[in-house]
């Protein structure tokens, strides 16, 4: 089988290569999946660079999130051969992977593989962060990198709860796109002062910030919070830590905390987890919540796909596909 691997951490285009490998053999509790689609997430790039929370065991394949078809069922036949599935694993940029049967989710009928492969991380993170935030109708939420796949999902989910959504972008055309999706306030931080606009429009500041960027923008977002506000940090797109203002934290009684989907999922009861899955997948299936695809590349063209991913101004995910045989 073909797989994309790296033997050392570094810039993806420098260290990733395609090679032939032996077909993986599933253990009794595992299923072997023919991977049909994978989306490129920021975490994938950071993993290859050695900058993610999980340290790669070299040599390693890239990618965490994917969709595919079960080719070999587990010993108990919990997930039968031929079942279309959604799953996460370390190293999905290969043609076949073995995953514990308990860790895969059957793909709902009517959802394409291009949508299914991005139905887990971003939608569930958006759902989970909104649940954990405790935001109520009428309260303000600020989302940095608002034009990202995650940002657009938060807008769609938050509006259904009556939450007022403010977003940061870096291009005027992104302002129009997010306003049309229902964002109440979109700020181009290349042209506008974030704190000034937030205070003018909200009077007291935002109740919660979802920050994916860090660095200077993260600091400005924190300064845009109302007294008693809460910042939930889940990404570091700038690759720079937030310079925390101790005075703001003290005198405005602000709270800053991290959010990682894996940890949140582990904290849920079985019923809560099922509710999360049913809500997210149901909304994707009914298109009450939409995810966008910008371009699809064969796995062999992973270098072209990475270049497309790194191109600014995208409005959808870059997908790596493999034909289902």
C-alpha cells in the first residue's frame, strides 16, 4: 500500500515523502479500513513540525481525521465489512489503517466521504466549546480566525442558540461571507482596531473568546472581554504564545483555559457523547450545519494539496482522497 510518512520533524514539504509499505494486519479488536478521504487540519501540519501536543513516533504518517470503508471486520463483527466509517487515528495519510472497532463511527447515509472526513474534529470541537462555555442567548462570543472551518461552524451552531457572534478576519471578502452566514460583527484586524470596535458595538466587551490564533491577536482578544470574561484557547495558528497581561487578569477577573477535544470527550458520559454525535451528525445530514470543500487531491499529490492548504483566502477544506475499490 501507499503511505505518506516523515522520518524527522520539519516543514511538511521538506520532510514528507510517499513510500510503499506492507498491508497492516488488524488485531482481533480492530477493523482494517480502506481510507477514502482525509482533510488537512492545522493539527496535521503542527504534528509534522513537531509542534503539536502529541509527539510523533518516527517514522510516522501524517493526519488524524479520515473516512473510509471497513475492508476487514473485527473478530466480534461489531463493525461489518463494507461499513462506511468516520474515525480518528495517528497517521491517516495512507491507503489502509487498523483502528479499534470501538473507536469508529458508522457514516450516516447521505453524507459524502468528503464531508464525513471533516465531521469529527471541527464540528464536535465547536459543539463542545459552546456547551462548555455556558453562553446564553444574547451574550457575546468573539471567535478569532472566524473564516476558518471551525469559525464558520461556531457561527452556525451559535446562532441557533441565540448567541451574538463576533469574528476576526484579515480580508474584506471574508467579512461579507461571514455576515451572510449570520455573524453579528466581523472585524478585519488588518484595518480595524479589535478592542475599539468590540467596545463600541458591545458596550462592555464579550463574555467569551474562542481563540485559535494566540500571539498578539490573542492578547487583543483577551483585552476585548468584559469583566468576569472567559477565554478558551484551542489553537496556536500564529505559532506564538499569548502575552498575558497580568493586570487585566487581576482587575477584570478574567479566566483563560485550554480546550482539547479528546479531553472533553473523555469527560462525557455515554449518554452525553451520544447526544453530541447525534446533534452534530444530524445537523450535517440535514444541512442545518454545512462544511465546505475547497479542493480534492489524490493522496499521491499530497505536496500539491499542502501548497493549496497554505494558500491564503480559502473558503473550504483541502481533501486528500483515495478511490474506493
